[in-house]
C-alpha cells in the first residue's frame, strides 16, 4: 500500500480509504449489494471480513458518518476496528443538518464516540457543508466547539466535507485552522462543486484532501456506453473504467487519500490492486489525453449544457439548479444508474431544492452565461425525475 501525508497534520494515510456508506447488506436481492437502503440490516460478518482484509493490505483510513446506514454504520465500524484501533484512523462526521443549537455539538460527538467504542476519533468532519448549513453551525459556535474537542482529546484532526460551489469552499477554508477537507472529485466533475480550483486552494493552505466519489457513485465504472468503450479500447495498457477513474485522481499530488464505498469483497480486492499503482505522475501525457477524450464524449451526451458554474445561484426559492441539471443529464449519460438518480431526487433532497420549487422569477436566466432556458428545463427535470411513491420528505 502507498501512503501520502494528510496535509500538515503530521499523519500518513493510505492512498485508498475505506468508505462505510455502502457496506454489504443482508437479504438484498440483486448483485452486488449496496448500502442505499437505510432500513436493510448490514451484513456485519461480511463487512468485518472486508475491513480486516483491507487492514491486512495496509488500508489505515476508515470513514463513516452519523447518518450512514440509518445510524448503524458507526456501530459496525467500531466493532470491526476495535481489535485494530492502534493501526487505523477513524473518521466520522457531525450531522450538521440535524443540529438545532449549540448543545447538539457535544451531544452528537459523545454519542458517536460511544457507538464507535473509542475514546477519540482521528478525524471529525462537519458533514456536507453548503452555504446555508455552514452559516447555521458557524453562528451556533461550531468552531469554538471544535477547539474544545481537540483540546480535550476527543478529536485529533478537525475538517469538513463539502457540497457547494468553489466560492463558498474558499470562504470555509479561510475561516478556521482546518487539518483536512473532503470533496467530490473525478475526471467527469473536475470543475463541479469545489472542483480543481478548490483542490489546489486547499492544498496550498496545507490541508489534507480526502476525495469522495472518485468513480461518481459507480457511474464511471462498468457498464460504459459503446462510444466510451471504444476510446478505452485504444489504450496500449488495458485498464477497467474504474481503474482509469481512480488512477486519474491519484495522479494529482494534492490528493491525500481516495475513499471508496465498497460493498463486496471483490471490490475491496480490486481497489487495493489498483491502489498499488496509484503513484503521482504515473499516467503519461497520452493517457491523460485519453481520459480527456472520454470526458468530452460523456459531455456530448448531456441533455442540458450546464457547466455547473453556479452563476445562477443562490436561487431565491432554494432550488439547487446545477444539481437539478446534473441529475437530469445523468439519465442520458449514465442510464445504468437511473435508480440512484431517482433516489437522489426523490429521497435525499429537500422539497425546496427540487426543480418543482421554481417560481419562474427568471433571475437565474439573467445570470446564466450559457443562456440556458432554465425555467423551461426545470419543468422537464421534475417531469423526468419525480416519483410520488418515493417521497421521503412529504
């Protein structure tokens, strides 16, 4: 296993991290099993075997969160890592969406330490920060809470995970002496959310950078469209689409570790094999050009030409316009992941973030550099993605 520095934290981290959001499940039809159903019990025996195999092969970074698997991920991870606590780093996250006041900070952390059966976590992240959630917890005094938690030994390194635009990301980076951040980054989303701009900025400030969704939730893995397959087949060195995606992320020296939410032992074995070659600069100029060609091919398949520049944001009604168009485009670009796209729209987004919340004020269209007819397109988004029987936020 290869290791890199976690920014200026003084810690060395395996370049492959084990994400505990998609652990194997019991009694799930289909293969492979995935961890998207919060009501399905975790197959703890299989999960433990996977975790122990990863540790044996040198993986030392394990990532969970309060809400993963309906609150059960931390319990499973804590039991599996207990015999190996001195060899691993545990990362988990404060559920900022559930915080209603300053008193919740200590309550959640102490509950998580108990579930993980440990006296401290190596990494504690504010989960999924956006402009709105950051403002809320900042005003509640979350930075003072983090100071206390680090001082009393419950937290070793403080950081945040992120889902918003690069401007908000920069503001958060500058607001505190963070040790690390966690961002979505892959060759398809190189300039989405924090993107490459955020990656470079965080690294310049000495933060460790943890990457999530390197394969875009499996969308960049098999199966791939025929026109993409034709490009990969021209490569002198044959790799799977997932391997190309992971290697592309590891090719960035600013990246500390890459998380993979693995659901099967086969995925663990394969990702560890790929990680053995995940060295900085290991892809040639011609190979990087090949990845760019794949990216352009995917881009030509989109329905709406949104570049996720976020100039249209914030929406006065709360609609997450770039996310709406990303989800809509996923239907045509990644049809094999339609169920995942529908789950995101119907179960994990607040009603005000969905396309249906658009009041047609037109403010977004005045700002859009691509001149997209946003109001009309949002109607099409909702028509394509809305499923009345899947609503979690009724």
